[in-house]
C-alpha cells in the first residue's frame, strides 16, 4: 500500500551493496569475483519513512563461500523521494529506532535467487 503511489522507475537498478569505496578499495576488490552474478538473498524486513523505503537483505553463499557484506545494514533501496539520495537509506534503522520510520518483518524471510 505504501509503495503504490511511489515512482519506482529505477527499481531495475536495485542492488545489494556489499562494500563501498568508503570501506577501502581492497574491501571492494574482495567482492570482485561476485560482481554481476546472481547470489541468493534473504529479505527479512521492509523499512520505510516518508522519504525512502528499503528491504533489509542478507546474501547467502556462492560457490561454498558465505557472502558477508561490509555495510552495517545490508539493504536494497526501493524508493527515495525527490532530492533524497539512495545512500541515505542506510539510516533507516536509526530512523526506526527514533520512531521516524516503520518496519515490517517478514516471517519467514523471502528468499530470492
């Protein structure tokens, strides 16, 4: 219901960031072998505020290796309002803790491949 009137044109670019250059170039390079591959992901919750929405997301294993993101809160940004950058979705858990965002937990988690 929350997303029905939101503009989701950029959803085809949705992704789960494992590491960002802010984590260091070596951290980013460590994930190079999984770039552009489809890894299993579990969606455990939807967090949203008036300005953004994102799935809490945890990657699984590929080729026997557990994929562990460097991001403190691994997520897939779904939507941001005009003027709000996608990276701001990183603060959704903090906004939720402050009562400024909502959280819907998925039980069981939604599994994607």
